[in-house]
């Protein structure tokens, strides 16, 4: 690692000089072995073992060189989402999943793993669940407020929260409950979600601050 010249604090950094294939990083994932994986804008995926980088691109089997999101499952597979679908990497080989294989859309915004090891793909064409080699799609037709899905999380009760361009959906496995500006959101576009230790759901609004949902009200924090 390097330390930035004339830095006030001792912050070390990694860049192309140390082996990273590109300096524009979209995603970071640490696997169970302690390796760090970086999703990059245009050059694919870089693995850092603490000493050296190993770089992967479409030449090695990635579906696309723009990698937006990376998640590891319990079988040590990496699920890699980007602008050309999803790649599953078992450490040796890449398996591709695109619209041809059953994805709702090839533009992947986020990949998420729930407690049951289901893999969820947030896309520009809805939300897709991958369970036991079967795809299930959720779009506006099924009840979510927008087909542009930015993020999803599972809360401690097993409820799925879905952030979209037109509000947030809460999904109990059967029914969707929708939250928009009419319900107290400062804006319908919600980009990210997080559940804190007290069970509150925090929502990152696209252009209007942060919202916390405690199950009763939607106060705004700017």
C-alpha cells in the first residue's frame, strides 16, 4: 500500500500502481478467506489477497467489465452484477445469467443475499429472486411501485424492503405495502436501505436527505 504524499493522516491506498486494474471502484466485498474483491468501472473485477492483485475481465469469463455489486454466498461463490447481467464465480469458472437464462433485466444495480441464501437482483427491469436455480420476477405488475429497483434488504422479521424510483415496498412474501410521498417520504426516489440494531429502517433518498421508519411514522432527517 501507499501513503498519499503530504497527507495529514496516515491513510494508505491502493491504485493501478499496486496492481488494481482501474481506479474507479463501484463495489467492495470481503470473502470468507479475507480476500477483498473490487468491482470496477470498465475493467471487471480485482481480487486483493493482502499482497497481490488478481484481475478478472470478460477475457476470463465475466459477463461484462462494468461491475456494480458483489456478494458471496455460503458455498463461497461470488455473485457479480453489472451492466451485462450476473456472473457466478466458484473460484475457477464463471457461470453467466442474463435475460436469456431468466433475469428480468441485464442492468444490475445491486445483488443481495437473504438469510435463506436466496439471491436477489435489483435491476432496471424489476426485482428478481434466484432460489434453487429458479427465477421469480417482481415488477409493477406484481405490486412493486417501480421497475427501477435500487436496493433491497431483509429485516430481522424476514420482511423484505425494496427501494425503488417511485417509493419503498415492504414485502411479507405474499403482499406488498407501498410507502411514497403521500405516506411521509420526502421524495419517492429511494436509493438505499439499512436496518439498525433497534429495528428502524433507514432510507437514503435520492435528492432529499435521509428517512427513518420506526414502524409508525416516517420522520425526515436532512
